C-alpha cells in the first residue's frame, strides 16, 4: 500500500513532488525550455485566465507524457447518465426513495463509471449553468480506465464502502462520513473494496467554495485547514492493451485509448486540486435560547450564482449536536421553500422521519412543495419534556439544496423501482388540535 499523505487547507497554493524525484518542480518559472527529469509542463485551468485573483484557479502539472497523447474520442454508451430533463412529465409531489440497490458482483461486475445513475437535475452543461444529482452503485474497481468531467465538478458522498481515488495530483482514501470534490477536468480512477454506494452532486459553471460567515465571525462551520489535498504520486506504466480515458462531455460519455497510465504526474503546484473533508470536523452553530436558526447554518460548501446570497447548489449536513431551545418545537418545522431540497442519509435515522427514510435512500422536496415532520414525530415533539438533549447522535443526514427547479429522470421515477409510493401517507395521521376556546 502507498502511504497516504495529504496537504491541508482549502483553496491554498500548494506545491508537491513525488519524493522519488526530488527537484522535479522547476524553480522560479512554470514553463522552462527543458523541465527537470525531461518532464512535460502542462497547465490545467479551472477558471478563465482573466478572472479576478480570488477566483482564479489553475495548477501546473509536470508529467512523463502530456495528456494530449491519446487516440480520438469515440462515443461510449452512457447507460443511465443523462441531462435530458424532459424525458418524463414533471412531478411536484414529495418523493422518497428506498435504498438504491447495489448489483451483486459475481453476476454483474459494475465499476464507478458504469454504476452512475442520474436521479434529478436542471440546466445544461453547454450553457455552463445547472446541476445534477447522481447515485453511484458499484462492486468492482476501475481497471485501466479513468474518468474526467468536462461539464463541471463532482462532489462525491460515499454512503457504503470506502473509495481509493487515484487522481493526477495523487491518491485519496474517502470513507463514509467523508466527502471529496473532483473538480472539472481532473482525471481520476476509483478503486472499491466490495459493495459500494453513494451520492454525487454535480455543478456546471461554478466551483464549490466555503460559505461566507457574516456575523458568525472568522471561525466556524467547515474550517479551511480541515480540507485535505493529495500529495504527488506517479506511475510510469505502459499499458500495451490500451488505457481508456473517459470524458463526460455535454452530458454524454466518450472514450479514448492511450498506451500509458494518465497518472504520470511527478510534481505539481497550484490552487486547482481535488480535495476531501471529514464531516465530523464541522463546527456546528445552533440556537441556544429559542426557535430555530435556518438550516443554512449547516452549510459545508456552496456553489454560488451571480445573484448575491442565492446558491446554484449548497451542500448542507445535519450533524450530531445539542438541542437546548426553550419553548420550541425542536425538530425541523413545516416548510415550503423557493429552493429545491434533495436529502440523503449516510447512517443512522433522520430526526424528522425515523421510519422510511433509510441510509442509501433519498428524498426530494421540490420547489414550493410542502414538507416537514411526520405525524409521529410531531406528536412526540409537541409533548416532549424540554431538557438539553443530544440530537442526531450516530447519524449523518445531508441536503443538496438548489435555486433551480429540479426535474426527476425516468430512472428515478420508474426504472429504478425504488420510489416509495406510500411516502405521502406519513402525514395523513396529522389531526387538527384547533380549539377556539383555548388560547
């Protein structure tokens, strides 16, 4: 096993070189006439050249062969990956999915790419504005093939099974209760260790960043130092049988062949990198007198739009914490939202719906569709003795929230056969407590 090491800091200017080749990074310039060790210099740009410095993203990679050395791309069957939001009629109902099924390996070997299923989304990659929510289910590692996303960034949330992700920048081990972000254009390959499942939030046209803290001050929520970036690692490996490089481009998959491993970057420097984060590191803010703060206080990462305060997508978690609010209905309140809310569960039970919402499943409450605690949760919380209590211990639920109105795919509504058609019934037992004589 390669000993995994990381650099820390969100969006930092990092430098890294494989210790097998000391001095591989050129000194004092990016593109010398001859690079150390006979390497090729290649820039990976994550933003327009002329972006303001705070949003300018790029890294320089020093590699054995440049990534341009491949045969032409040819269409690859994309399976259930799509950005066709019109393949089925819109559905404004509250939607909930049972845990998505993982194929059994002996009968059906599925790797990360072939196990991608689009659940919902909006917008489109050519216009560089939109998002998609995907489910991944797989049982075997990617062998001599890698993926890169020309359309946008992948925020990957493993729910079952760990992922050993090899990137051009180095290796990351990502386990349940951790997340990672593979940004646009970065090549990566996923090794798994059994039946594996998780969620992906894809954004077109924006990168994830840390949310502004406002009156919270300088510290809190996800702290920059807790984000980890892989260190340089390379393999100088010939693949005579052909190495497959897969590009997700304009929502479709294309494959190109080359005869060497793309993970041949000996050194790199820059601020455009993959990264990972452990959700237990999140510094939780909460109400300590009465009522609720809005769930935006649980935002880990945000992808902004050009409208101030309006997110293309937020990644929000509901971590273990103390509940102490007095004279307050403590679970999440009943709500109609001008945003779309997709929720997933990594482990445990979600406080507002202890039955039915299961790890590896999900729910979608679309724009202005009402939602809130089920009847059992409401009755219990309305009568509970209000003492300081631990909330959500042993659990981790999360939300992908977007200002876009999300369409659900045919796979999500029909083909997956995981839609819980009885979801609406969890609110039917709610009864009127109204008494005009009792204030």
